[in-house]
C-alpha cells in the first residue's frame, strides 16, 4: 500500500508550505505550543497529503475515530513525505494514510523488497522510533506510467519493456518529486534501458496531467492507479514486469499516541477498503464533486462503521 501518490519545490518553498498548510488547513496548528494537539494528550491529529484520494482516506480514519470516542484534529492537504514525515516524527501528526512501497523507499532507499510481504517486513525495521504501521488495506493507489490508447496501439506498447523500441522522443509528465524517485526517469533507464525527458505537472496526476497526456505534450504520465480518469479516458497503464514501482497498498502510519482501541478503529476501515471501493470513493470526488467528509460518512454508514 501507493505515493504518490511527490510534490515539493526548493527548500524555501517546502518550509513555507509546511507553515502555511499546517496553519491554514486545520482548526489549530499542532506545531503551536498553545494548540490543543500539543497540550491535550487525548487529541489525535489526523493528516493527509495534498491529494484528494488521500484526504478521503484520512477523513475515513478521522470519522471512525470520532465514532469510537476519540477527539480528532484534522490537518489535511499538508503536502507530501518531505513535508509531513518530519511532522510525524515530531509528534505533530498522529495518523497519516500512506502507501506501503513508497513509504519503505522513503526510509530505506537501498531496500531490495519487491513483494507486498517483503515491503511489510522492511517497514517493521525501517520506521523510526515512535512510528509504526497498522494493517494495510487491499486497496492500492500506486504511481504508474500511463499512456493514451492511441499511443499504445500506434507503438505496440503495453509494457514498460516495450518502450525501448519506440523511436520517437518520450516525455513523462508528473509532479516534480517523481524526477528523483527510484521509479522515475533514472529508474526507468536503469531497469528497462529507456530514456525519457521529464516535464513537471504539479497536480498529482489530475486534470492538468490528463490534459498534457491527451494533447501530446507528454507521452507518458504518472497517474495513480485508483484514479477514475484512467478508465474514463480509456488510458492504458503500462505493465511493469520488473516491479520498478513497488506495490503501494494503503497503509496507516501512526504515532505512539494511537492506542489499541484507536488502532482497531482504523483497521476496521482498512478491512473494507478494497481496490474497487477506493475507485468508487475517488469517483464521487472527481465526477460527483462530493466533499471528502460527505464521501467518508456515506461509506462508513454503508459499511456499518458509523
């Protein structure tokens, strides 16, 4: 359980993003010594990436925790790992929806894990003191190299391995961080022998990325596997026979503040979170324009968790 799924700029922008997001996207700032999260040990701070699907999952966790009697503070849309992992380590965030393979590679860049079981084993030792992961969901939302159906047919490409036979210039569109990820352009060259240029499109595989792919600005795009736009646009996600991109099952990373009761509540959500369920939740956001809180409440009610 994926990373995406990658969204930071220069160091100054990162620092500014932390301050702005943690202050502006929550009822109070957990980094402020006067905030309820810092002074009230009963409050569990739930964070999310700046990615609509991740926010939905975070809202699922937040609502089920509240149902089980916990006080919850939400700090959503606070960026990506380079921003929120330090806050997890500081104890400013207690629960964060994550993606297993990318989380392992963040902490162990030399990991040789390939399978979901190997990733789980690696996370047990890679996470710093004070952090742990709970049970992963069946649902995955991983980075992908995705192309248009026309490109796939014209170039006889269905796999990353097939790209080496494409003679025309290839450019991949993705968030800036994709360029330095193990599965980014350097990884593609190392594993599959394929050279690609890179174009930053800073919307996490969203509408701008989809437009760039459809109009030919890029030939490949990093679109997360649970994004409804893949099916809606009849895109082709290229197969990855060498597992360049690790499995990215949805997995919560939590602080020591999350006790057994809280962990059981979060695990009850992940038991229901199948790949099909996640795509349906994402569709309600992208197609139906429902709010994350509404989407989460509907799902939890339907599953008997509220």
